[in-house]
């Protein structure tokens, strides 16, 4: 079961919700740099909201450099970058800030269950996507924003392999808050080699489909941030 990239928005903070849905679709790899997303009219229909609301959200993301909007008969809305600035992510998380301790505590049961399900339900296509995310880590060393994007994409791919849209949404909300909270985190605390290694071990465990092995490696994987 795959969740559609856009669903009707609810509540009063409509344009922030539109921003959140678009950035979720980008951060999770549903749309990558160079991809065209649905236009203003189509997004308004999918999201069940007005064209001005969608136009405001798209304009904000264009101003932030995340989207590129071109006019005219052949124009449209295109993803300019897969890296979404934490300041933009913060729009949809306003008033919902959690502490680092709260986020790491919440992350453990969600990520453990997603990994367990990914071991059961993941396909070779899913595992290839995880391998591609690992391959993005080494070239991103020394470029914190790209490193964080590659690291997060790995977890989004686990969520995709798990085929559990509700758990995937919980994971997204936690990772988004972590990205905001850790903006500017001193990269000297990052052990690059160990991070790549633990991602590789996680993928091997998922491919083994052994629940015990998956649980053990995820314990190490999640412990990396907890220890820090």
C-alpha cells in the first residue's frame, strides 16, 4: 500500500500544510531535483484547497530555492533541489517543538517497527533504493546539508519498503523536527565512517529478513544519535 503524494488538507493553517506535503514528497524522494510536480490547478484539486493557497505555498518554496516556477504554455513547477532548508520545514511544525530527548525516544519504536516491516515486505527494488541512498553518503562528506539529506533519505526508503503509510508519516514528522532541532549541529560529532558502516549493516539485515538481526542492527543504528 503506497500513500499518494498529496491528500486533502485540513484545519486552518492551510498553506503551511500545503508546504508540508510538498516538502514531504521531496524529502522522501517521491520527487527529486529536475522532476515536475503537479501544477497549481492540479495541486489545488488534489489538496482540496484554493488556488491562491497553493500559489502562496509554491511561491514560498520557490523563494527558498526548493521549487522553480516557469511561466508560459510549456511552463510548470519543477523541483530545484532535494534539500529543504530547516527554516522552511519549521513552518508546519510551528508550536509543536519537542526536545531532542523526546524525539529520540519517540523515534525508536517507530523506526524499529518500520524496519521490521521493511524486512518482511521490502522488494529488491526497495533494497536497491536503500543502496543508492548509502551511495550518496560518501560524496556528501563535508557538506552537512547533503549528508543529512542522504541520511534521511535512507530512513524514508525504509518507510517506503515497510508499506505502512501511517507509520511513515510519524517517522517523517520526527525526522522533520530533528532536522530543525539539529540545524547547525557541529559535524565534528559525526563519525562518517561508522555512519556509512551502520547503514550498510542495516541494509544487509533487511535483506536477510531476519527479525532478530534487524532489531539488533537498528538498536545500534538508532543508538548513534542517542549516544551523541
